[in-house]
């Protein structure tokens, strides 16, 4: 049961790092992912989609790897939040 909070904390720290160090610079380099007036969550999601599409078009396997890691961590984070909500309501 200790792994759930550990994964949650690591995902919360690792997701922004992947976005800031890999995905966002890739989008800026290729002039994609510009979302004026959007909040940070929308900007991150748009950047991820644009980076994934660009990497797929260009055959950039390294960026595809980072996009897949980002997606897996997003799904894992959502699962952790769902388990935390359901766990607190079921075993309350």
C-alpha cells in the first residue's frame, strides 16, 4: 500500500520535469504547441499531443519514448487519484 503514495509523489515531480526538459523544448524548437490564454494543464496536454505527432512524422524514436513515458505517468497518476477517492469512500 505504500507504493501508491510513492508513485503519486514521484509522478507529480517527474511529469513537470519531462514536460519542461523534453516535451516543451521540442515543441518550441519545431514551432508547435502554442496555446495563448490557456491554463497550464491545457498547455501541457497540447504540447504533448503536438510533440507526439511531430515525433511520429519525423521518426524521432527518442521523443516518442518520452511521450509514451509521459502518457503512462498521466494514466498512473489518474489511477492513483481514483484509487485514493474510491479507497477513502469505501473504507472511510
